C-alpha cells in the first residue's frame, strides 16, 4: 500500500515563509516525477511545481521566484519551500507523485493535503 503524507502547513503572515514536506511510503519500487498542487475553496486544483527524478524543475508563473521544489530520492521525499507568501497563496496543498509499486504498473498518487493559510 503506497501512501503520500504532507506536513508543514499552517498559518503564516503575508511575506512569511513555510516549508512543506511530503513523504512517500509503502511498497515502492521507484518514484518518477513528483509535484505540488494547490486548491483554494471554490476553485480548481492547479499545478504549483514539478520535479523529475533527475532534479529538473518547473513552476507555475504565479509562484516563480518565490517557491522552490526539491527532492531527496534516498528518503523518498519532496519539499516545497515557500517564501514571500501572499494571501492569494491560501489553499490546501497536495503532494502528487508517479510511483511504480513493487507489484503493479506506474500510477499517479495523491496525498490528503495540508492547509496553508496566509493572513494579510
């Protein structure tokens, strides 16, 4: 059973920083791309950042220059460093990864999400 669990969310003032973490666990063979999404109330879930196994990164325009995605392949973890936070960044942030389990084909997995609230 493969699971993704996010942590690090919370309440922060505008201009502040948070670091989100996501740990993959279970019967994992390999992890391919890893991503962070976010979903604000009443809005569609949107891609925030992505990173390949080799470490190539990509970002949505609305976070470029403020957020940094990274990963630790040895620990099966992905991180999102969020700086210069804005009230508009308030959302539930979801970890996402393409994972090959020990028995079965590659699948896209989702975490349960962690709440990030930015006060103005």
